[in-house]
């Protein structure tokens, strides 16, 4: 038996009792007190969340993967609502335009890679935008084999005309989160994206 740990816990309980006259004798109250005493500012000591199937051995990895797939589908529903009665055929159309508007000129391969598409799917989206005059292409000044893409005035105008609906759709996806939670989620998602970017870079 881990007697040292047990002695430490008993000492902590004595301190807890002395420091909190009339404090509750439940585990939650004790953990909150420990959190204040030992956890760094900005961090919290939280219970592990519950999830369906956990008692039967379903892993956290499984739950996270399922939630990400579900969230992607919910986001797609919101995006389809945003492009209803617009020139855009799919949510990917305006996502590609947003990339070109924010990052500037890009080659076809760079734009496709930025959006984690395979080449055939990305090429179809680019061709659709070219056909509608929303983007233009010209040969690279450094590599004559590469085509450089730019957003056109028509593409910028079309994006601006519907940006409010697009922003509303994006806000609806994260509507249950406050700003602090959004910041935490961004950090976690960026960590995952960086991990997968490196893994896929090794394969290419």
C-alpha cells in the first residue's frame, strides 16, 4: 500500500478542514480546494468527461473521431444554407475563394494542398471557379509548368456580397462556445492539424 501518498492525503484533508470552516465533506468541494491550492492560474482540475460506450471500453480516440465527423457534417449543413441562391455550387467554392483572397496568388497544387483535397477533386473546383470568372490563371514567372491562380474582381464582389451569410453560418457551428472556449479549441485543433501535416509530409 502507498502509505506516503495516504499520509499526504490525510495532511491535505486536515489543511482543507482548517482552511474551510463549514466546508462540504464531498469530493467535489475537496477537489475545487486542491485546484485553488496547486493548479496554475488559468488551468482547472476537471473530472474526465463521460461518453456513450465508455463503460464498455469505448476509447476517447473513438469519441473524438466520431465528433469531428459529426461536426464536419453539421458545418456542411450550415454552409449549404449560406450558399443557397448564390453563384456558388458547393461550400468548397467560397472556401477556395477565401483562401485566394486572404493568402494571395497561389499555384493550383498549393491551393489544393491548402484545402486537403486530392488532385482530381481540387481540379474540378478550380475549373468551376474559372468557368464562372471568379478566379483567373496565368503561367508562373518562375516555373512555366505551373499555373498561378488569382481571385478576380467578380470573385471578390461575389464573396463580399455573401460574406455576412457565410460568417453567420460559421458562427452557428460554434454557437455553444464562449470566446475562451473557442480559443482553447483553436489551440487544440491547430495542434492536431500540425501533427497530421507533418505525418502527411513524411509520406509525400
